[in-house]
C-alpha cells in the first residue's frame, strides 16, 4: 500500500516552450515570455528535474544549429506547480 501511495504523489517534470506569435508591425516572430504558464506549449515530460534539464539543453543545442529556426525559450517545471492551473 505504501508503494501505491508514493506513486500517486510522485511529481513529474514538464518541458514547456513559451508561445510564439507573428508581430504584424515587423512581420517577425516574437516570443511571449509574459504569457501565463498555462498557455505555454507542452513539449515532453520527465521523471526528474535532472532529466528535463538534459532534454532542455539538447533541444537548445539542436535549434542553435539551424539558422532558419526562430529562437524559442523553454522551461522545466514541476507538474504540481500552481502556475500551471488552467491546463
């Protein structure tokens, strides 16, 4: 019974990406870092903050190799973070 209860309280980690939008004035893409976390895009989930951090670094390194990819901002956050309410 203790194992079952522990499994229910385990916290996952989410890799989220800030929402992007096209700025009509400049015809370029912008990153909305002020958007609430509930509006950020889900990328993937992990069992630990460490695993999420590794994935985040890999994603950043991969995107840096492509000149035509717009910049983006990612964040690792615990699944029980209250700022995710509304998801």
